[in-house]
C-alpha cells in the first residue's frame, strides 16, 4: 500500500528526466571557448595548371601528438605539433613523399621569424645559431609548397601557452599512450569555412613619373631611365610572407631613390635631362606577370624612350658583393655603361659589383629575373641583386624565412647609395669623376631612419598578390608615398593571369582544449553511482532502520517484473 | 563525450536531492507539494534578494575588498531566513508532521537553489570540449548546500514551530541557526570573490568547497543533536 504511490512517483520522475534529456540533445549548441587560443597561419593552397598543391583543408578537429609518438600508430586522426627546432627533415620527407595519412600538421616557428619580433632585428644576419634553423625552414618551405597535402597544415609561433601544451603532449607521448579519444589529452580545433577560390586575383602596378628638364620644345625626345621593383611576395604561409629582403629591400631602395631625386628635380638648376620612371610591380613570383602587363600597357613611344631599366631585387642582406644580371651580351654599349657606372661607384664605396649574363630562352615560360620581361620587349634592362644565380619558380620570393631579423638597414643604405650615385653619374654625366652627390651630412644624404621605418612597415605587411584587395591600404600607402616624391602617379590594374589558382582562408584561430578521457568519465560515473547508493542506504537506515533497507532488496524478482 | 561529462556533473548536482526524497519517508507521505511550494518561495526570495542587491549595492569597478559592501551582501543574505520562515510557518501544508515538513521545505529550498545557480553554468560550461574540475566541485558544493538547507530548516522549525523546548538549548539553537544562515553568504562571497581571495587568502576553489562540505557536515550534526534533544521530552 505504501509502495504503490512511490512507484507511480518514480515513473513520473523517469518520464521527466527523459523529457529533460531530449531537450538537452535538441538544444545542442556548440560553444567554443577553449582555454588557449592561438593565431595560426595556414599553408598556402593553390593549383598550378590544375594540379593541386599545398594544404587542401582548413578545418581541424583532432587530438594532438608530438614527434615522440610511438611508431606504428595510426595518425590519420591526430594532429602533429612539431616545433621547428626539433624538426626531423627525413620525417617530413617520409610523410609527405609517401603521403601517409595525418589528421593535420602544425609547425611551431621560433619567435625569431615572427613579424612581431621587435628585439634583435637587424643584428647582423650571419648569426651562427640561427643559420641552421633558417636553412631547415627554407627547405621545409620548399617541400611544403610543392607537395599536395590532403590535410590542414598550419604555422604558429612559439609562446608560453603553446609551449606548456607541447610539454604536456610530449609527456603524454613518452608514457607510450598517444592521445586518442580514450586517453584524453589535448584537442586542437580550428573552425574554418571550406577554402574558396580567389576569383580573378587583381594585380596593381604603381608607376611614378619624374619629368626631366626640357631644354627646347623636343621634350618627347628626352630619354627615360626606369627604376623598377616588384613588391609582392609568395611563401608557404601567405599571411606570414612579408619578404623583408625579397623584395622589401628593393621597395625601400626605390622609394629612397625617388625621394632623393625628387629633391634634385625640384630645383630647375639640378634637374637632369632624363625622365625618371619609378615602377612598383606586382605578380613578381609568378614570372613577373605584372611587369609584363605593365610594359605592354605602355605607349610605344614611351617604351622606345627608355634608355635602360634597373630592376631591384633582394638587396638587403649582402656583405661585399652585388650582382648585375643582364640578358644582353656584356659587349652591348648600354650594358657596358651601366656596369661601368655601378662598378666605379661600388669601388669608391668599398665593395664589388659583378656582371652575370644569362641568355633568355623565349620558348621557356620561366622568367627568372624582372629585367627579362624588359628584354623580351627589347628594352635594355638589368637586375641588381645579391643573388648570384636565378631562383627557381616560387623560390626566394619572400616566404617564411625572409623576416626582418635577417635584413640589415645599413646594407640597404649602402645599396641605395650605390644606385642613386650611379644614376646621378649617368644623368649628369660625371662619369669618371669622383664626385659624391649624395654625400653624408648633406641634405641629399641617404636617410637611414626613412629606410628603417619603411623596412619595418614592409616587414609587417604580408603581400601575396592574390590576397591583396584592389584598394588594399598597403597599395594605397605605396601610391601616396610615390605621390609625395614624383609628379605623376598612376595605378595600372590588371588581373593575374596564368596557370595559378589560389584559395583563401590564410589565417585562423586555433582553440586548444584539454579534454578528459572516456575512461575518466566512466570512472567518475562509477564513483558517483556508488556515492548515491551509499547515500541512499545511509538515509534509509537512519530514517527507517536497517530492516527497511533489507526489505527493499528482499523481493528483487517481483520488483523487476513490476517495473518491466 | 562531453555530454557524458555533463550528465556526470548533473548527477552529482541534482542526484542527492532525488535520493534524499526517495530514501527518506518523505516519498511515502507524498510531500512533493510542500517541496514545490518551498521552491516557489525560494524563487520569490531570490527575486527579492536580487532587487535588494541591485538597489543597495554599487558596482565596484575595482576588485578591492570593501567591508561595508560585503556586510551589506551578508545582510541581504538573511532575506533567505525570512523566506524560509514564511515557507515553514505561513504556508498551509497538507497534514504532515513537523518532522517531515522541515525536511520537505529544506529539500525544495536546496533543489531550487541548485537549479537557479548551477544548472545554467553547468549547461553552458560542462558541455564544452575543455575539461575542468570546476563543475565537479560545483556539484559537491550543491551537496553541501543541501545539507545546510535542511539543517537550517530543522533549526527554523525548532525555533518557530516547536513550543515546548528545553530552555537551556534555546540560545544554542539561535546561535547555530545564525551560523548556518550566514554560511551561504560566507561561502558565496568566497566563490564570488575568488579573484581577490586567490590573492588575499590564497584559497582556491577546491579548498572553498572542502571548507563548505566540512562545515555543512558539522552544522548538520549539531542541528541533528539539537533536534533529537528537543524531541526527547515530548516523547
């Protein structure tokens, strides 16, 4: 008689809890507030002639492991967290070459390569301790760019949080139990949308014009000297491709040369009889696609009036040797003159400029140097660079390795001096005379703080062309700077053509969760269950007596039949 | 997996209430109505408390410890006692013995408190991927709170409902009732102000919960003894 209402009550409570359960399951809203949130930068994803390259996925939700994972484990649902300092090249090659399944890869880069790294920049680049790291990173970058990885790959910078996580993961791995759903550990989550193609990536070339002094009415006949630098970059992580040396140094040098000559040209007495054309071109890593488009947009007369063009490429981290790359034979009169000008000035400044001749193969689509685009249109041109040999396609285009840390502004100042002085000798016809126009402690001296501030800006601005919008603040800033120094600035817009297709989603936030294992949850359930049972028994004994408790269990078969 | 954790924490937080109800004679005498009434009174009391807090407390911009504000908070905490008084004495209950009445009221009170204060954080937090001990500790806290609520209801029923109690015990009853009544405000202000406690006393959440559990058990024992002592002459 006493039991009946309770049974009824119990059934009601059961019903209630079922309803509650349904509500819980229906209203499952995912809340992502992890303990640690880290900025991560995705490996580039692109197609070349329809062939997929780079990381093909963006979203990530897997357990983490370190390089100390036990062999023969299935890593297809595991993210490997690999610090660059411990990177084993053979491992990467093995995994990428054999395309073994992985849940994902996260590379931890030392803060040295971060563009937020403020300390120790410009300390001379030949730092012994960082050189091996640089080489490893450069090698890794090339491998990753040319691989097709069907899982997400991200880069992150070391910091205290992620270091602590890494230490924990290592400890876990060393004990021999890789983290899976049953053993707990860390879970890495990047919620990102599926990467989409960048439709008709824009390229914007910026040109500035400093008109020479017209002696008579035949201003059209004034010859022109072009100074050109390509400003965009390419690297394994588009959001980290700041390219301090390639080609940040070239941009800085171009801007400083423009500034110096604008000072000279503002006074009619010192205005030269040459027009100066400054060009900041886009599409550099893709066979100088932007340069090509820009040159083709020129008026025929303008193109013919160009005496010669000097292209600046990577001039920020050399010691005592620069190279002039030409594609016309060195016997050519113009080339001879250029080389003479440069090497005589270089001699006075105390270093060497060498000439390197490389013929153009018209049938080869690869354009290794910017001047080759000029040469293909029969314009005399040369590239000034610290590199002695032409880089391969997508190589040394301002990727991960090319950080501010390895570029010295004093070197750029020397380069600027060389360029400006050589140009001035050509323009004002002082060949063979030892006259320093841009001598130090004059108002025409190269301004190191101007160089430094621009270099700092460039070293914090990722500039991969497909990810720069049409009116990107960076492009506008360059335009404004050229407007300050030259008379006439034009933007030449076009679309990046060719074999490349790019995909967006270049940066994301990585949420790191510390998760408990299923076994822990089961154990907890067990503990809680026994706690409740003990509590129940205790309460029954204290309030109703031991006999009552025993009587509850005395007739288990009949109870079971009733509830069933 | 995380839903699993949520269920574990929910069992820890709300399980003891159900067990208490089904294991004690409360379920036999069908005192659910009394518990629900007590819960409603609790909700009303909580509303009044919130209004008082909003009216009399100023929002402190800094994390500093302001004794006056804390005192005010504790004072507002005593509104609970008024609510409990109302639930015990003014409400018309079905004909159940005093013995069961205070248990039912205490149970309803504690359950409403748990639902109001712990269900939402549990729902939001324990289902996340991140694992923390916080929700398990919070469940333990709910247990301590259940014990405290029932002790307070027991002492309240001794104070307000029982007429013939031993004279010598009266001051002790009032003293322990005072202690039990202040306990929630003490611990709540502890857990609310973990920020400066962590710096000041160096107390962490586990320690606070341990303190709560310990004091609640001690107070429960004292109230039980008092109740038994008051029972004796009438028997």
